C-alpha cells in the first residue's frame, strides 16, 4: 500500500511541476508578445520578408517548423525577435529544440546548416536569410 501512495504522490508532483512549467512558459510568451497584433502567415511575409526577396514558401515553412518545435503560437512573431535574447526562454523548456529545428530545416528544404552557421543565427530574420541563401546557393549555376 505504501508503494501505491508513493507512486500516486510522485505522479501528482510530476503533474504539478509540468503544469507550473507550462504556466511559466505561457506567461513568458505573453510577456514577449504583449501588445502585438497577430499576423496571418501572408501578412507576416508581406510585412517583413517580401521586400528582401525571400519566397513565401520559405518564410511559411520556417514559421511552421518553429511553431511545431517550440509548441507555441507564433503569430505575433517579428523579424527582429532574437532567440538569444527575448526568446531565449524557449531553450529553458527544451534544450534540444534548437538542434531539432536545424534538423527540421535541413530536411524540409534539402540544405545543410553547419554548427557554426547555426550558432551565428539568432533572430527570426537571420534564420530566414540563412535558409534562403542556402537555397539560392543550391539553385545557382555552378
């Protein structure tokens, strides 16, 4: 019987800890995005990346990967949001997310991103520029 009590108590502690972590994460997301208007994918693209010549499919694909791997609604994201500064809390919740995102980008777009390139990529715009330049390299005549 005491073993069952231990198991139930441990399960409750895990559930409470996970809930508190989730709540903290949601509060941090809300604090970063407070006052920002959500943008549809096309609006985000037109506002931040069309003028840079980055194709919509690249921007949309990257945003989808980020949302999936960060488990967050990123409709209030901006081009200058920085994963080493105002969005760094994402790594507190999943220390492997950055590597998973790089792998997902490589798989989706058929590119290779070196560790050095990944380490130099901090902002949303940096990610868009890196992936787009890799695709341009692939498609340029040799």
